[in-house]
């Protein structure tokens, strides 16, 4: 089902992305979301400071267990716009990596955000 959803999302947005559909990408839970990652990376190349695209890529990468990619893009998203959802996701990644000190610092930072 998630594979079919990914195919439909990628196919529908061949030419350009539609911001209203990005939340649907976030929900994809695939072991190998290569098509989604490739599509998001191509959009990011055109708009490298787009926080919503970076955040969405971070979520998809996290869902697929691609921790290095998730960390890298979430850190960039947080540097651009310190949003709670990105900080909390990065905190969860750090917790999964057994980096309790960094996870706690990020959780505190996230809780303080609106």
C-alpha cells in the first residue's frame, strides 16, 4: 500500500512539487523509498533552503532507517528554521543512537519551541 502511494505521489508531481502533498510523503513507511528520496533531493537542488522539503526528506529517511541522511537534512532544516517537529525528530534519532546527552538537549530545545 505504501509503495503504491509512493508511486502515485512521485508520478503526480513529475514536473514540480505540490506543498499540500508533502505531508503524505511524511507518512510513507518503506524499507527502500528510493523514488521519494530521489524526487525530494531533486526539488531540494532547485531550492536548497526549503525547510519543508528538507524536513520531509528527513522524515522519510528516518522512517526507512537511513539515519545519516535524516540527521544531515534535519540539522540543516533546524539551522534554517528552528521548528519543533524537526528538533523532536532529531532528538528521537539521537536517542535511538544512544546519545542520551544530545537527545536530552534536543528534547529540551523542542519543548521550549511553540
